[in-house]
């Protein structure tokens, strides 16, 4: 749809009793409202653009956290299913507020039926658990925030 077609559409709708008109195509989203705001947005792939912006914001927040207040982020070394405990009946390996030492098991990531224990790289305190039990995680996704001792 080119700009002239959009103008014709606006003029045609203006002559009717329609108060609001929305149309969404592959590379165009158009919303027309009489007496209100008219907006036009052209994005080739809206989902990709939104995901890029979210990733940029998350990465900036993580970098800021690491440098500003001595926080260490534990990222997933592999893609898999996150388990907070060794079995459904067992207690979680760690909870917010727990003190951890280098080498302590933080969680399990299951990948291809293999259970991989994820160990802590620093001594500190768990300040945030960023994923839920049994959640699928991506490679390099942040899992834990740890306030480093010292």
C-alpha cells in the first residue's frame, strides 16, 4: 500500500459514519480514528524489532548492575530446562538471601535428557533468581544475580 492509496482510504473513511478503522498487513499497521489521533506505523517485522529493543534494554540493565553494585550474573552455559532442585520432593538448591560459595550447585539444566549441575563461580549472596522452576532457558540467559562478598 503506497501513500496515495492511504490518502484515498482516509478520504473515503472520512465520508462515512465509521468512527474507527484498523488495518494490519505484512509490513503496515494503520489505525484511523475520527476526531482523534491518526497514526501509521510501518515496520517490516514488528516482533523482531520489539525483541531487539527488549534485548538491548536487558543487556544495558545487566551491564549497569554488574558495574554499579558489585553484582555477578550467572548465565546459562547451555540451552535447557531449568530445575531449582534435584527432584520434585527435594528443597531448592538456593533461595534469595542464601549465602553461596564458589563450587556450590545453584540449579540443574536438563539438555537432551542429561542433567547438568550449574555451579557458582563466586562467593556471595543470592539476591535474585531470574527464572522459574521447569522454565526453558536459552544459551547465555541470565539465571541468578549474586552480590559478591568483599
